[in-house]
C-alpha cells in the first residue's frame, strides 16, 4: 500500500500543478480546491478497499488489526480505529508491572493468565468493557482481581480505557 500511496501523491501534485498553470495562464475557471478534495477522497476510498492505510509500531495500532504478544511488555498500548488483541499470558512471573491500554473506537481484547496475580481497572466511556468475572461497564469504572492478586506484591496492574468501542478481558 505504501507503494501505491507514493505514486498517488506524486501524480496528485503534478496534476494539481498542471491545473494551477492552466487556470492562471489561460484564465480558465477551474475549481482547484474541489478537484483536490475529490482526488484525496478517491485516494482514501481506494486505499481502504485495497489494504487500508493502517499503521503499527510497537504497542500502537492505528486503522489496522493485529495481535500483540507481550513477553516483555511496554508500559502503554494504544489501539485506535482497530481490532486488536494484547496477549499478556507469556509474561515472566515475579515482577510487578503497570500497563496502560487505551482502546479508542476499537474492538480490543486483553488476554491475561488466570493463575498470575493481576488487577485490571477498566474505564468505559460510551463503550463496553467486559471483565473475566462477567462484569460489564458501559460508562464508568470496574475492577477485576485474580484470586492470587489479593496479597501479592509482584502483581500485574492493567489500566484499560475504552472510549466508543469494545474491550474484552479474558483470563486463560
């Protein structure tokens, strides 16, 4: 898709330049702005049809879908206009960690290990956040703790935000 995008912008700029020259050298009444907006809309439509224009980097997924297996997790993950799964079951035991997950206009899934000490604080704003114990939040906060998280000092703490989307936390 990157290849197509590079060609598009090159052709787009050449075309707009040619239309600009025609308009002002020959006094033609050509709506340059409307043509430019039309070309951009056609490009966006074609790029969505033929693979999208998504972006993935580290813990960020924008306008794309994908899975992240976090054996050595980052401190923050961002899912925007995406369908994403964050698998935290492969984390090494014995170290306390704090992870933030922002799920905005997305369908996100977080998979945690049921036998590890984990605390999930889910916040939903015009969204649906479902926790492993069956708690569902559409607007507000909810907290889920695994059985081993009560007195553990090496627990994994996840702050998960869902805004205009769906977030599901699964304990395996």
